[in-house]
C-alpha cells in the first residue's frame, strides 16, 4: 500500500480505536431519536378549529425544522473536523511520533495528504450516515423528504472538509489547541460574514453585501451551508422567497439560489490551495 | 580539536560506489536556529560496519546532528552523505533504522501493529513481515507483549519497541539516539548485546549517548562534540592513550598543590590528586617533589584513562580555549 494510503488508514484507525467514531454514532442516534419524535409532533399539530394541518404546511414546517436540525449537524461536523484536524500533525510532531515515521521513505506531502484523506473519509461517512438516518427518521415521522438529499450530503460534507482543510493547514505550524480554536473562530466568523452579507442584501447595500461575498470566498463553509439549505427547501418555499425579492434573500436560514458553478469551481480551487499550503508549510517545518 | 585521523576535512563527496562509501560522511555541516549555532561545521566520517559513539554534553548538538543526517532538519550549510547518497535521499532511508531520543509510538496500536506499520513504510516485502516482526520482538524482549496496546507499555518497553522498529529489515545503518535512557540495568545490558550483534553482521551503528561507560563498552570509534563541532575523534585506543595517576597524599597546602601543575592537569579531590595524561616515567619525579614539599604519600596508583576522564579533560580544554 502506498504511504499516503497507509497514513490515511492509520488516521481512520486512530479515530476508531480512540472511540471518536463510537461517540459520534451514539450521539447521532440520540439526536435522530429525539428529532424523529419532534418531527412526528408536527403531524399532530392542529389548527384552531381542530382540523389537522394540510400536507403542504406540514412539509413547510418540516423543511424549516430540518434546516435547523441540519445546521446543528453541520456545526457538529465542522467543529469535530476543526478539533480533530487542529492537532493532526502538530501533536505528532510535538510528541515525537512522526520522527520515526519520517525517517522512513515517506514524503511529508504523503503525510499531509494521507491525513487529509483519512479524515475526509470520516467526514464523508459521517455526513452521509447521519443524513441518511435523519432523513429516514423525518420521512417516517412526516412523510417529507427534502428535494435534493444527495446535494444536501455533498454540501454538508464539503463544509466539514473546509474546516478539516483549514485545521490541517494550521496544524502544520501551530499547536493543536491554537489551531483548533482559530479554525472554530474562523468558522463562526465565516457564518457571521454570511449573515452580514444577507443583511446587506436586505438593505440593498452593496458594501455590506460584499462582506458576505468576500467571507464566502475566503472561507467557503457558509457558502456551502447555503447550498445545503437550498437542497432542503421545497418548491413552495422557494417560490415564496423569490416572490419576496431582496427581503427573501435576507434570511440566514434560507437560500433562494443554489451556489453557482463558478463558486463551486472556486471551492475546488480553494481545497487545492489549502492542501498545497499545508504541504509547503509542513515541508519547510523543521522537526 | 580535530586531532584524529578520522576527523577529516576532505572535500571529496561521499558518493561514488555506494557499497564502498562510508556509512556517514559530513563536511562542514552546520545548522543554526536564528543566531544560535546548534551544529557548527561538523566534519566526520563513520566507516561501515562499526559502532560509532557520538558524545557530548547536553546541548552540544548531538540530536540536531542526527536529525540533520536523517533529513528531519535542513542544514544551514555544508554537505553530508549517508551510505554514499546525499542526505534527504528517500531511497537511502530504506536502508536505515532510527530510534529517536523522543520515542513515541501509536498508543492505540499493539506492538505487533506498530512494527507492521514500520514494515509497510520501510517498505519490506509483505511475505517477510511475520519473520521480521517476530525476530524484532524477540530481540528486544517483547514477544510476550506483542498483542498489547502500546498505550499500556512502560517507557522502557516503548523504548524497546522503538529499538525493535529500528532493527526491521536488517538496515545497513542504525541511528540510536540515547537508546537506553528509559531502560533499567538489564535493559541496558540487552541493548549493548543488540548493538554488538548489529556490528557483527556488518551494520554501522551511530550511537548518540552521554552514558560514557556504555559507549566505552560497545563503540569501536567515538567523536566528542561540544558547541556543535567535533573536538576529538578516533578509535577508543587512540582516544584513551593517556595514563592517569592517582596519588593519595596529605600535608600539602593549596600553594604546594598548585606547584604540581607542571606534571599535567590535576584533579584535586580531598586527599586524592589525579594527574591526567602523566606518563609512567615521570611518576618517581612527581613523588619526589611531593615528599620534598612535605607531603606524606600513602598510595600511587597509575591507571588507564577512562572515557569519562578523557571526556571531561576534552571539555575542560575546550572551555579554556
């Protein structure tokens, strides 16, 4: 097996042996259970005259609640990726664990890419697994499924990869705690930047709107999150948002349009830049 | 003080026919961290198949030198070759074993899995892994704990495991950085046996240590470093040529003792005066002078210089410069 895959396997093995995966699975099952109960309650809501809500309204309510629940999942994924990636390299440099491995015929780029691949696989599996369980639960409870479930998984997973990539870059130079904290703050700032951009759209203020655009370019986590929101919105909601004009675009928990192809292309470039930066940074680091 | 033949200023590269090249060759290898010179013009040659002791006080640049040779640090200037290839060459690392001073292995893996990981990274043919791992475990005395998680190991056991990992694949050159720092006397004895075993099968061992007795027992050749440069180097015989003389004497004032400096460097401890590098034919003159000064001589013991004597002497001389 090439060294890059050995390192990737080792990263996955570590997460499994250290019971990180088990903790995430148990927590996810608890959240899925509670949210299934919550979603089921929507179907029992009645109007003031005692009649049940029509299916359109159930779907609308469910979609909104699903967006909030998914925001929590994406947060868990982003935070976990940042916390795990932060010390991914730095802790092994500090402890000396990498010394004997780097004395083998292993390139530092292989260590960086291997660790990224291993953690990316975990992020992907978690995003797909948790989305599958949650959507099955929502479907069972309400009969509603978001219009683009596959895109939803891809956007939420990619958001996790953004934090993973940022954490990995920081991990090549900074201590685990510092890198993790910076990644978390960056994630929150990225989200706030997006919200500020929304407010700018609502106010029709180009300068404020540009804050959102720039923050989406610098750290695409919020831009991808907007894609995830779009993937969860039923057509009726989208139609209402479009009709509302700029006001409809001012809500941080709604997205009128999917991310553009150009933006998604930039995200791919951004990932490449982050990996290149991490490799360069680690290659030039003295151990 | 580069007083021994093996410390060369050769400008010739260490390349050429890899098989005939020395295990390690460095020419003016230097490394600075900011304004601090950790290694300052290290020039040395380590022949193949020998156990080479690399000695020095704390902060002398020993571990930095090892890291430079292994490509973990980038030299500020100078050149070095391992097994005939420039340092940093990826393929050469297939033929090298390394036990770091800061030894740490994946706590969540078993000892066997850690060794398998190193077999894979080395990389060794998969068909040989079982034999390699079993041999390594047996050599370092961990066969009974092969299936246990490394996280449950004592420091000494982790160091043994690291040594086992360094021995995988019968490397041509093994770097051992303070290999017995966490070991008990039995473990230290075992490591000496292992090092001798390596030398007997033709493996060059670069032993980085400040345990002088250990080095004295196993090394064919040593280099003493201080402030990042070699101050002496050679075979053990070459380095320990001098004879020390210990005299047990009373009745001498400090001024009298100072007058004896002409017989060489004096180490004054209570009623014992130790003269380093004093040849046997000057001993009668020494005793006569002590007696003439009113000293009462109880014992005169000539003895061969130990590595510790020589080491301290070299560092003193270096400090006096």
